[in-house]
């Protein structure tokens, strides 16, 4: 089955979100199909983080509807059961790595599989080693987060999310807190994941990476989807004046 024949794994319909008097997301419609890589770009404060945080229930919304892998989220956070399911199926990597400082790299990765998925320790450990190998830091398993570089910590965070065998991965500016020389190693790990067919929604300012890895790029302007298109089209021939203005500032 090709990507475009599949049922969406995320379907967001007429989503509206307010923070007090601030209307931060306006009538967002978004569908993502399995295997698709969607990159979200936009100025600081335009609502990118809020949008992806709504998908795994880190933010409530006031109006609209989100279905994630068949689980339905409704306004005002009244979806406890769906949320529980969604959080085990959706992995997230943030700008700040959010590792547990008192746990070794290995224990950071095995914690959720042991507690939430009920894996046996031997199995969880084996899987953690495999994941560390996959993100290129197999030899760091016994270290603590503070002993690793930022790029290594972010790859641990990625391995930790993957340990739950997510159906969908969300990334919120995963390289924005990294020193420039470490950005490449994290993008490489994400590129590899995309190549393996993971469904991904990525907020990033790395336009070169977006162009290369995205099936579709969404430009958000003040809480609205101003334009969405394949990367060649967004970057080489943007149709919306607001997209053109943004790209002129960042490229
Ligand atoms: P982006 O990720 O595109 O920079 P955000 O989604 O973080 O944007 O924020 C969108 C808008 O919502 C900004 O104006 C921000 O200040 C505001 N905002 C974000 N989180 C909160 C919050 N918890 N309470 C109030 N306002 C918020
Ligand atoms: Mg943000």
C-alpha cells in the first residue's frame, strides 16, 4: 500500500485553541498518513509547539476534534482513556532532552517499557542496546546524562521514545538547544528513522533538512496554516505572501 492510499494516523479537524484571550490555533485542519514526514515551519510564537502538543494531549483545546490512530480527543480534555492510549503510541522528542538525570542511559530507555509495556528486564535491556546502536551510541549505556554531550543526550531521548515502539513520532525543535557541531548527528538519526518509514511530525528551523526529509511542509502564520505543499514547492515557489516573507527572513 502506498502512503497516499492509507487511512490517516492523525486527523485534526477545525481545531481551535486559546490561551485566555490569545487565539493561538485557528481552524487547523491536518491529516497525516502512515509513513509520511510532515515538517512544520513558522516564526517563533506562531503556535507550532502548541499544535503538536495537542496531538498527544499535552495541551487541551476548546473547539474541534483530533483522532490519533483511531483514538478520539475532544475539547476541554475530556478524553482520559484515549489520552492514555495515545501517549503509549506517540513518541515525542523536545528541544530540552528531559532525560532522568539520576538514571543511566540504559535505565532511561528501559523505564517506560518495563513500567508501561510490562516487558521483562532482559528483553527491555536487549531492546535498549539495539536502539542505542541504532542511534550510534552503543558504548554510552552505563553513563549518566550529565556525562554526555548534548547531541548524545538528544539521541538517548530519541532512543527512549523509540523504545515504546511508537506509531508516530513528534519532534519539537530537537536541535535548537544543540551546539552547531552536534546538530548533524541528531538530524542523521532522524533521517534514518524517516528512511525506515516512521511517521513523523517535525517542528524545525533546519530548512535544508526540511527540504530533504519532508514529504510535506506546513507553514504556520499566527496560528493559521498559511500554506502547505511539498518542500520543493514551499521553498522554491511559495504561493502565499506570508510564506515568502518568512522564508526571505530565514533562508
Ligand atoms: P511556537 O512554538 O511557534 O514558538 P507556541 O506554540 O509555543 O509557539 O506559542 C504560541 C503562542 O502561545 C505564543 O504567543 C505563546 O506566548 C503563547 N503560549 C504558549 N504557551 C502558553 C501558555 N502555557 N500560556 C499562555 N500562553 C502561551
Ligand atoms: Mg515552539
